[in-house]
């Protein structure tokens, strides 16, 4: 491997995924502009998703809101992963989802 590992993924894989997602959202032409240093399209999309105020803070070097958003996503994913591993869920089973032996009893 040799590449830096982040969350079980190689950094090169993360960059490749980011580029694929970027192309699907922004288009290939916008990605080529970004590679050349023109961030206009990226900023436009960022403003529509995160809000102009957040993007202005990012431009000024304040990444606190972005970090908070990322932490919330990670917390949610971690919680969901734990629920899957343990079978725990926040919502109790409804009576409709519990196994029923009524049909078996009726057939006997």
C-alpha cells in the first residue's frame, strides 16, 4: 500500500472518489478549471449547499463550521455502524414486526 490510510481507505482512493463525485456534481469542464486553479464553480456550488456566509468563513480560513458538520456526519455514521453491529436500535419493534406463531397454531 504505502499510501496514507484514513478511515480504512488509502488517501489516493479518497482523492479518486472525490474527483468522481466532483465530476458528477460539477461536470468535467468545471473539474478541469479547478485543476488549473479556478475555483469559481466550486465556490458557487458550495454557496448553494452550505450558504454564502459559511463559504466566506472558509475563504477567510475559518473551517469551524465545516469541521462541526463533518463531526456530526461521523457521529451519525458511527452510531449507525454500532446499531448494525449490535442489533440495537433507538426505535422499539412494532407489534407487526414481532414473530407470530398464530398462523402455526391455527394450522394445528
